[in-house]
């Protein structure tokens, strides 16, 4: 009986080893022919081949022919980075009828030939070590199956503002079913309370039109005056319960969109706020809409309650809102005096900056103040220190308008708790990656858009709402969810239920079964990070493909 | 990028251009010119053996011209596809000269000097335009003397300096010093060439050049002595120049006092009235990275407003001020002039003192505008869509991804200046609009019938 170095049975193992020259990237710096010859004598190896480029079409068909002709049940490719090429080789093996999880890759380029250039002997010896370790690991590998899960082609959208409505519209437009939950009596969100948009069109009109279209679209069910009470399950199969005025509705959805928006800050006493002659921009919008606006001298104060120690963030939209409203006032009452006191005018992009040029042209005055010496409001005047001129200035004022930031809704922490998704320190929902995954949560199948994530304009909210629709389409248009079989498993016999693994799992993929008193892995949520395996004190948690015996086989071969 | 390159549903046509679009939403006919790479994409594995032996150096525009690449190249190391390309303007073979070294070196047999452009006709349901933007050329602003002052660079150039794989390996060497070092290297080559020549004369005559030079009289000298002394006369000033340059180079240090000038070409009625949106953040980022790399670095950011508008951006700005030696100065720099030691001197008004100030820096970085691409007008004509008043593709606020032609969508900086998270979110939205266009729903079927 053949035995390998660790004394394990190697009978029945038929390993094929392919050594790649990578042109001259590998062969230029180490002796590939010698490594190939060496590999042929390793335990279990029945076939070896050196290729100019294993990843080329010719190289791939050589692997596939070798599997068929030599009945290989393990393939080891020693070449470049598994990050780029593992999927190609593994899937090629699968095409030739071998279980792809029995493929093992060894990198003899990035950390071998490239770093030992000019030291041919050392590089060759290291390549031999690496190949020997790879072959040893391959002999301990087990066949695995991809993990599959069914998909419900239905989406829960939480929040019926412009973001949620846009998401629902796009999802329905892709032929998917949508449940839209809005806590108010009617959809529309913050836009219902606005006057007009920069375009001069009615904000409430535009969003109501969209709400009507969405409500009339086949496949969309709108629940107003309702709230989501419960969410459980995982991507593809979330169980949700919605409390509606007519009773509780239960359903199953494949994905969830969080679009519950934000609210403008209203703070008594802030710059003398009283709701009468010191008001917020939102209140100004309403006065303009209803025609109850009355003032000849208006001062707007930017960053009121934002960009300070309590609320460090810039609320993004208030500068454009202030300029828009200042222009509306000035257009209607050309003799009115309008001053905007600001720290930085956040008129980013093309149209907004143009608005600022136009506003200046209309005679609206802009003055910079220093955060350390904020304006004082009272006795019918506003006094402040001009930061550019370093002079004290004073304006008589009929109406002071505070540009307060949007703040997270008080309920958003409850919504977050339903799905166990994180919020940032300002209470806004925290996306998976600030730059590259702005609309995703780290948890699979849950997405965020609009001001629930961070304050946005109505155009940006609509853009993001449409954006989550394609993120979801990419999941739900598949027949079923298929993911790698490299996931954790917990031995039900030896687990003592200490829940150490549960605490270190970043993906909520481990649950504690109260009936059996042990932990279990939700395979569909597991990403194979191995945190649980390295934490488990009783070695009950292991990661498939990286089990202790598999890693030890590799390590012992050094 | 790797994920896109490997996705089974994505066919990547790099180094290609759209030439013609006919038809309508759902059934466009698109003609694409696949430009000749002179490298067979199916055979090339991107190993780079060809590149190593190519004898022709070309300015590397990926590094903003601060290093060189070869005539056969890939735009940058992680580029997808990794297929190399021959630059026909510089390749010796394609310029009718003798070479072909790459062909001999390529073990995959991928080099094909006979390759021609290929025209491909595609049936397409929806089109997404994501052609990005171009960096404004600061040479158009005479008062900043970008072309004359070596130590005035653009933010993109500085980005390459900060990169570990960039032309300075992440150290902030000053371009004037790099130029001087390059000159020293060139002079040293010339020096050693002359030294060899002189050594031959000296060996033959058994005397030093210096001694012959001292007693040299043109009337009595042999022709050989004449030639010798001619060389020596060339050699003497060269050594002096070299010595002077070397002693100057001893004082070279990396740039530690940085100035960032915002709104170069943007918020400027002479060029682009709009705000480029992302430059305040990249200046802050570059200043923070420079400080991380070298803790003695101080930066001053000159701007009208610091527009840190994005999630966590204002916090980042404040942190830069508190922890990374950044000073934010509200000012529009009037002029940059040259100062001693190649230090650019900024002339600006201290508004609070109401005085004009001159302040010198080691290096000045210009935050250049996000300008519409030059090819945008042609692209608009080919696609049959309109541009807006700023030169970007026109959309409406109600449908922010839809261009003026049904079935064609736009995202990213081709739409308007925007940062990375916004571009990513918009790309998803454009994808969503495109899918809606090609999805058959009962409502659409009803409309058709």
C-alpha cells in the first residue's frame, strides 16, 4: 500500500500536476522542468506536465484531456495568483467531470519567481516545496457541492418617499413584484411638504404623480399607514410581517430595500428658533407654498445645527435649498433684501454652481461667517463677524431662516434592528463600502437608498432608488442562488453551545439552536471567512476545504 | 475590474470605438471599430516578456509623462484585459524600420504586425454612456505658469508621485530635482565618454591632458594634439557644470511644504463656470497621504469654499486639519512666480489683513477642473443625443439617467462632475434603466399590440 509522508493512505488517489512557465515570468527565474520532474515522484502523483501557459486554451484542454485519459481525481496547478486564475482552473476541471473542489492551486510566481529573481536555485527549491505542499493538501481534499437556495422574486421596499417609489417603479418595470410599506397615510415623504423644485415644478405634484404611477403598476402592492413588524430569514427568502390598518400581512420576499428617509432638524432655541420669525427652511417652503410668506428683509443662516461638535456632518442639500428659496423670494419680491450667511457654499456640480452665479446676479448677498463666532439673532437683527473682511456686520431682519440639517428618523434604529443592519454614529444607515458599494449593506439581499443613508437631493434620491433596482435584479433574475461550497460546518456531537463562534461571525451566519443546545451554520449566509473555526475551543467548527487535517497535511509537507 | 473581465455575461471590447448607431430603443444596430492592437487577444497571456525586450522608450502618459514605457505596453499593470498593445506611432516595425524583438520573445506567438482594425456590428437593446471626463489643461491659465515652473503640478501628477508604483516610488521628489538628476546622469554619460577618449590620447602620448594643456600652443601643435585639446576643452566646462550640479543635488530634499490650489479652470468664467465637485476632497486626501508618508509635511489648501459634501467628508476635512498639518485658507491665488531654489511663490490676498502676501512652497498642486471630454460632441452626434450647456450629456431632473434619445442612458462624469460613490450609485441606476428598456412586461406587450 502506498503511503504519503504523513502516513495517510494515498491509494486510489490520482493527482495530476501542471507546472506553468508563464512565458518567462516563472520559467525565466526558476527551473520549471526540474520542478515538473520532481512533482512526478510525489506520493499520489500519476501525471505531470509543464505548460508554456497553463491558462491558455491549449493549457486548459491539456488539463481536461489528462483528467479524462488518466482518470485524475486531483489536479494541482502551480502557476500564478489564485485570486485571478483559481475560478478558471476549477471550472475547467468541472467541465472535464472532476469535482472542482478537488482542485488545488499553488502560486509559484508572485511570492516565488518574482521575489527571487536572479536566484535560480533558491527559487527552484522553493517552488518544489510549494508544489509538494500543494500536492499534500490536494490529497486531503474532499469533494463538495455548491450550495443552492431558492429565490422569491418579490421585494419589500420600506419607505414611500422619492427613493422608495423610484426603486419600486424600476423593480416593477423589470417585471418583479414589490411590497411597498409607507408609515404615513400617503406616499411622497418629505417632498410632499416642499414648495417647488429648482426646475420650478411642484415637488408635491411630481412625487404624487410618481406615487400614483407606482400604485397603478401591476405587481406593486402599496401599504400606507403601515409598518414592518418583523423580518427573519435570509437573502432569497426573507419572511416579513407588515402591520396594516386592516390587519397583519405576512409574506416572503427575496430582497429588501431600506428607503425610510430622514427629517429636517427642528431645535427650539437654536439661533432663537421659535417657528414665527425664526424658522427652518422647511417651514419657509410651506409659507412659500401657501402664500403666507411675508418679509422684506430675510437672513438665512447655513449649517444651523450642523458641522459642529454634536453633528459633525455636512447635510449636503441645505445650501442648494437656501439658494433656491432665496431666488424664489427675490424673483417674486425684487425689492426684498436677502442675505445668506454661510461657512462654505456647497454648490457642487454643474447646475448648482450655476444657480449660485445666477443668485448673485439677482442681488442676493452672501457672507461668510466663522464657526467660532456664529451669528447672533435677536431684537429684529442678525449680528455676525464677517470671516473674510474680519468686520462685525449687522442686518435688520424680518425673518430669519435656519438651514438645518436632515437628521436620521427616530424610528430608523428600530428598522435597522429588524434586519440587524448597522447605522453610523449619526443614525444614518451604514452601507457595505463607502466608495464601491454605496447602495448595499454588508448583509446579503438588503439595500439602502435615499436620505436614509445620508442626506441627498430629490434627484439623487431618485437615482439611488433606481440604482438599488439593478443591484436586486442581478440577484433575483437568476434561477436560484448558487454559492461556493467552501463554508463552515459545526459538529453537532462535539459542540458545547458556548456561542463563541456566534459572536465572531460578521455575517450573522451562525444561529444557536435552543432545542439542541448547539450552534448551527446557515450555509447560504456563510462567506467562508473561518473566524468561527479559529475561535471554537472544542474544534467543532471547521471550514470546508480548510479543515485542520487538510491544512496540517500541507504544513507537514514542508 | 477583474470581476467585470471575468463575468460570463460581459463581453469586454477594450481599445474599441463606437462609430455608428442606428435603430431605436430595444433594437439598436451598433457598429464598433476594434482598433488593431497588433497583438492577438486570444493568444496573449499578458506575461510581459515582449515589453522587457522592446528597445523603444515612449513617455508613459499613465504616469503623466514622468516615466517611460515601451512601444509595446499595457496601460497599467492591473489593466483588464491584460492583453498588450503595440503603439503604432512608436513601434520600429510599424514605422517601417527593422526590429521585431517582441515577436521573437513572445512564446505564445501573439504578435501580429499585419493585424488590421476590425469592424463589428452588434444588435443592442439599450446603451449606457460612461465616457467620463478629461482633466483641464492648466497651461491655459497664464498666471499659474504651469508650463514654465517645474514644481507646479496637477493633482493627477501628484497622485502618481504618491503611488508606490509611480515614477518616484511614493516619495515626493520635486520635478525640478528629478530633471536635475536626469541632467546629471546625462552629463555623467558624456563625461565618461570624453574621459575614455582623453585616456586614449594620454596613454599614447604618456602625458596627462592637464600638462599638455598648460604648455599647449596652437601654432606648434600636431594635428593629433589639436584634436586632443579640442576634446579637453569640451571636457573642462562639462566637469565644472557637473560639479556645480552635484553640489546643488546634495541639497535636494523631498517636498515638505505643499500648496494646493482649488478651482483651477472651474468656477472660472474664462473656462468652466461649474464646480467640479470632487477636487476639494482629492486635495485633502492627497495632503493627508503626503503627511502619512512624511510626517514633517505641511499643506495649505487655497480655495473659495471647501466643498466636503458627502458622507463622512466634512469629518475627514476636519480630521485633516487637526491631525495632518493641513491649513485651509479662503483665497483665490492670483499668480504663481518663480522663487529661489525653484520654489514656486504664491501671490494672494490675505483678506483679513487686506494685504497682498507672497509665500513660497516646495511644490504646488493644482486641482484641475473636470472638463467634458473632447470627443463628447462627436459621440453625441453618433448617438444622436444632446449635450447640456456645460458640455456634458443632457438629462432631465425627473429622469436623471435618460438622455434625449430613448434607450440611451448616461452615468458618471459624462453626466456631470461627481465623485466615486455617486458614480457607482449612478452606474447601478443606469443599469436599472437599461434593464427596464429590454424587459418585456405585460404592460409593454399591451402597448405594442
